[in-house]
C-alpha cells in the first residue's frame, strides 16, 4: 500500500489558528518528521511546536528528528543565491529520504504558516516521494500575511490595486518597479528598510505573530523604524527566535 507524506500548514504560531483540516491530518499520520536547527540549548522553536502538538494531537506524538542543513548564505548575486538554495534543497531531501526509509507508515511534516507561501518544503518533498513510493498531500494553513492584515485590521492593498509579495533581498527591485503595496517576508535584518527613502511610505509590521512574544508596529515608515528595531530585538530576546513580516504602502 502506498504510504502518505502529509505536509501540514499550522499557521504562524497561535495554536488557535490551526485549521480543523490540519488537526485531522495531524491525528491521522503515524509520526512527524521534524527538522531542528543545531543551536546552543536546542532549537528555540521546539517549545512552540511541542505546545502546538500537545494542544491538537491525541496521545504522545512520535517525532523523528532530522538535523537541519545550514544554507550557504555567502553568495550575493542571483546565480550564487539560486545555486546555494538548490544545494540546500538537495541536502534536505537526502536527510528526509533517510528518515522516511527508516520508519514505516504515514509521515507528517509541520510547516509554519502556509506551505505554499514562501516555503521550500513542497519542492524538497517532491524530490523525496518518487524514491520511497509515497504520495504527497498538502494541507493549507493560515499565512503570516493574512495574520498580519488581521492583527492590524487592514486590507493589504487599495481598491483594485495589486499586491506584490517579495523578500527583503528583492525589496529594492519592487520599489524600482513602482509597486504601491509590497508585502515583505524572509528578512534577516531591516537593512533594506534603512536603505529606502522613507518619504511617502506607510508600514504595518509584525513579529512572532500568534506567539506570546508577538509585537506590532504601524505608521509612517520614517517614524516607525526606530520602534520596529526595538520591538524586533525584544521579541527575539523573549522567544529566542524571530519571524517577522511587513507591508509597505505608498501614500496617495
């Protein structure tokens, strides 16, 4: 019988934002393949994941721990970046394949937010399932973008306007192309915002959405940047980890 590999979106951090479909999927799989980063004192997100599983999974969940692969972050040009990401995906696929080969039954992979929005796990698992005779299923989750808009009580674009979703690395490109509404994910720092002429921009920012360390800041970009820097540092100190997102909008 073909086994199932189920990729489960669990939202940005609040156990209350896990969908009914995700809860059902978590209780159907036989074990979870969990990626952990090597850090002094362990992966800081492990406690958040444990709380989520304790809330929604009946009984003691079986975890198969896979040490994460560190991505080479040295390349700065587009070709070097794509090469580093491709190698990172391949290394992750090898580790997931080994973990799945060593355990029988249906496997679950938990993904923060939504698996289809700026996450690599679908691409990685597509490399894996063909080698282990498995089918891939994807359960959507609440995205950090939808959570950010809800927290700030906004619609992330004007009436009839487009919304551009990108990364901090490519924010200058989005500015150059004149996008009026820009959602930025996956920023390692706020350097790209400090390099931007803040005139005429509004920002809605959030960190660790749904977690006890959640922080929110909104207002004109020039006035908000110092507050965001402080809130960012505070959230990381409290949680031991930081996942932030922001929306930029040109003033009309």
